[in-house]
C-alpha cells in the first residue's frame, strides 16, 4: 500500500519516451497566443489581465534594472501554474512534484541573482552577510550563519514547492481510496468523505496557484537584494 501511494510521483515512460517531456510542453500548447486583431476573445483578455496584474505586483518594489526580468518571471509563473493545475486532473503526471525539476528551476535563477549582485554592487552584496550593529565577537559566527542561509535558499524553494504539492496529492489519493472502500459498507460516511474530498480538491487548486506565486515572489525578493 505504501509503495502504491508514491507510484503516482514516478516519471512514466511510453515506448522509451519520458512523458515528463510531454507534460512540460502541454502548457505551451494550451495557453492562448496573442493575435493582431483589435478585439481578443475572453480567454486571451483574461490572460492579459492576469499577466498585467502579476507583473505590477511583483515588480512594484523593484527598480528599473530588475524590469528586464519581467518576461522570465511571468513565463515561469504561467508555467508553474499550468503544471500544478494540470497535475490535479486524474491519471496525469505532475512534473513539479519532482525535486530535481524544482531545484533545476530554483538553483540557476537564484545563482543568477547572486552573480548580478556580486558583479554590480559587491560591497552591498557581501554586506548582507554581516548585519549592521553586530558585536565584533559575533562577526565570524554570523558570517558563517548568513552564508549557510544564503546557500539554503534554492533548496528551500525547491523543497517547499515539492512538499506542498506532494502532500496534497497524497491526501487526495488517501481520501479518494477511503471513499471507494466505504461506499458499499457505509454510504453515509462515504458521502461525507466525498464532500471532504471535494473541499480538499478546491483547497489544492488554491495551493497550486499560491505555491507558484510564492516561488516567483521569493525569487523577486532575492533579485531585489542584489539589484
């Protein structure tokens, strides 16, 4: 039973082709593309409104030097939301439950922000390792602690996204299995469990969107420190 619960997080293959590739390409196919028409359809209008609201919220506290990252962060946000939402469909695979993929997104972007800070303003970037007003005796200890916390950031980004989505999928599978088992024996309890499953699914939809937003928001905060 324990092994079957985690089978859904294994990357499936068909004819030797990893299906994670198809799962990563699917959002690019489903998202509507801009047209040259004067009037757009409702879906494209809603997508443009969402992109405008997202970019204004994320880049409001950032300077003009960070606005060149708007396209990358917006694309990453749409990709993560699409992958998280598509993963809630039954009998589908969620690539963002793989820690390797999340770290593959978090580490390069975090490293890019650190390199930009070291190149443009090395004194300020290194100054984050030693808070102002620190006693002299605590200099070595705080530098070590701040350095460790700096290198933990990409790991925390990847683990947070993986853990939240994995826990949600496991809960949905456990409650769905309990509903099927209880249906012939205790229909009233099974109906209550099904209602709980419906509410949990709505919660997971919210978690899928929130976790994608938090992932990009934290990257923007790291960028703010170094720009």
